[in-house]
């Protein structure tokens, strides 16, 4: 049995996430306290008792989802499951930071602060209403990329997330993305849906945010992860701290190659993947990418109890 630990990205956030873990495991509670201290705000209060709209703001959602993932990991550790049980770690977009924290490459406090910078920078990179994202269902990455290129017409329109064989997210200038949804349907897409996001992530419009992350990462220690990271923009394992730093900057404007990342891990013999943190979105994608891989979502004390069978 070869296992990988993967960590969710934005969209999985929900009020109350991680609360049961914090109540059941002192080590999980300590994660939320340390993140609160690092950010100088009671993010945990927002996560557990706040409004969904405020939690969904990019600058809050990113550190909140990471904190929930690491809290789940600490609960697993309390039950005897450790990150070095895994052959690889990976994360979807911001989840890559959770993966690096889990693997000891980044400290928890640094990860929280980096994600606050990242969230703020991604939000402010493009004025609200200028950019957009859309999910294209029923076209593969190559076909969706072709549609995006055709729709660009001098504006930015790129395939941003290669999520699974039947779901690609495109990102860019709003008018170009809207054109792409029409072209996608003409090209045979089952659906093309504009997404309720506050900024056009993972495209060239995010260059100001990439510059901000380059500056923020320059002042942070990155260690070699104890388990190799399957990087979003490479879709293969990396362990060199200098390269990880470069790829975290590149990731802001680059495509999240999730389908290829999962397929690569399966090709290396991974036959079990644990999704650690909030929600089950990655598990659904993984099942569509690699049917032979067993998925488990681990985000509650009940999920952890079920591991013991």
C-alpha cells in the first residue's frame, strides 16, 4: 500500500470546519491558536462562528483552510498516523502551502502569514469585476485550452485548473471568459458555468500577486520537505527548497495541473490517497482521474475513527 496525503484548495471552506477536531484533540486546537497568534486576529472565531461571506473572502479562506488541514493532520498524528507514512504530499492551489507545512518545509506561523499575503495580493491584483473564471465541463484540458486561446482576442484567457478529465477551469478578463463559455458549448462542452469567485486566479492577470509572493517568500525559511511535494505547476515530485520557492511564485499565474499530478502519483504506485482537511472535492476529482486509487476524506473525528475500522 503506497499512500499520498493531499490538501484542498479554495471552495471547500464552510463555517464550523475544524471545530470538532479542536474540541477532540488538544494538538488540533493548538493549530488554530497558533494561526490566530501569527495573524494577530481571531481567525478561529470567524471559522467557527462567523458569516460564510466573510470566511469566503480570499484573504480569510486561504489561511482558514490551511489551519483546518493541519488541525486534521495533528489529529491523525495523535492517533499514530504520520506524514512520513505517505510517499508524497500535494495540494490544490493554496493546498500546496498546507502540503508544505505538513511536510515540515514551512512553519505553521510562516504558512499562515504567507497565505494572508497571498490572499490579499490575489484579491487586489485585479479590480473586482474585471476578471472572471468559468468551469468547463465535458472538455479535456487540450480542448479547453484551445477554446480559451480562441476567446482571448487580445485579452487574457487561460486554462487555469486542469482538475480532472472532464473539468477544466478557465480564467482571465471577464469578457474573454464569457466568450470562452459560448465557444466551449459550440466545441461540445456539456456545461460552461461562470464561477462565483472574487478574482481571476492562475492566469497572467495575477502577475502583481506573483511579485508580492516572490517578495514574501524571500524572507521565509523553506526546508526540504520530509516527504516529496508533487508540485502544481510541474505535476511531479520536488524536494529542493530553492526550486519549491520558485514554483510557489510560478504557481500564482500558472495552471494547477491537478489531473496530471494525480496521474503521476498513481504511475509511481500510489494506490491510496487521503484528502486531509475540509470537504471532499479532491476525492471526487481523484476518482475521475485514477479509478484504481482508493480515496479517503479525513476532516472530522469520525473520519479518523473510521480509519481504525
